[in-house]
């Protein structure tokens, strides 16, 4: 794995592998600690992210910041990115060909950051990293070990913002605690 952060960011910046890049204001590669032990992956940039070029800075991102603080972490401690680096029109779910075009960049980000744990935020992040059979309501909350990385699927923060019953919020809180505990456990064996 020879790519550097600079060349990866240039590749993303100049990418025209799918049509998503046609109508955006900014690419949103991702940001945070380049050697974070915890990485978070969402679906794709929204309105605020497209305007700023930064992942998870809108309402879902503000909730994500609070979620991280609840397990004693700051955004600067983690690496945050998305399955696709360009905003899909009207925030629609990325199409399989769009995700496929962008996934090599995510793989390069895995290789550069080398996180111990990855939180998958929502169905799209789950499907494109764990496979087509992934269902967030069924599969969230259980770690999957893949290529030496512990993946924890959970709800997307946007789903938590819409969660009127509080059930998903409670489950996401359990998932976060499991991530905190896994990081602590990995600390003791490293
Ligand atoms: N939703 C996502 O999936 N990613 C972002 O960066 C913002 C909102």
C-alpha cells in the first residue's frame, strides 16, 4: 500500500468516475486523526457537507459529535468519512455503481488510517462494507471481525434524529458502549 494522503486526496479531488461529481460544490473526502483507532463511516455528504467539504457537520454530524462525547471521545480523536465522497442529488441513497466507483478510496483510507474499530453508520455503510445481505435492524450491535478490523454496525445518526420512540437511541447507546469497551479491551492486549 504505497499511496500517501496527498495523492489519495488528489485522486478524490480529480475523480470523475461517476456522475455524482457533476453537480456538487465540494468533494468530501473525510477528516480527523489520520491514525485514529476508531473510524466512522456514513453514507454520503449532505447539504452542509457539500457546502463545507467536511463530513458530518450538519444536524446528523452534530448528534454524532454528542454521541462521541458520551464515550469520552472528541471528533479530533477519530477519522470520519463516507461511502461516497460526493453528495448524491437530494440526499438520495448512492446507487451501486456510484458506491463501487468510490469504494477504492475508502479501502485506501482503511489502509492509511489502520483503525482497530470501525463504526458503520446506517444501512448503506453496512451494505457496502459487510455485503448485500446486511440489514441494519437485524445486524446492528454485533461486531464483525474482517481483515483484522472490528466492524460495529449501528444506526445512522439521521435515523436517531427521526426516532420518536427512543428505542433506536437506546440501542445506539449500547453500540457505542460496546465500541468503547472494545477499544479498551484492545488496549490491554496491544
Ligand atoms: N450523512 C452522512 O451519511 N454523511 C455525512 O457526512 C453527513 C450526513
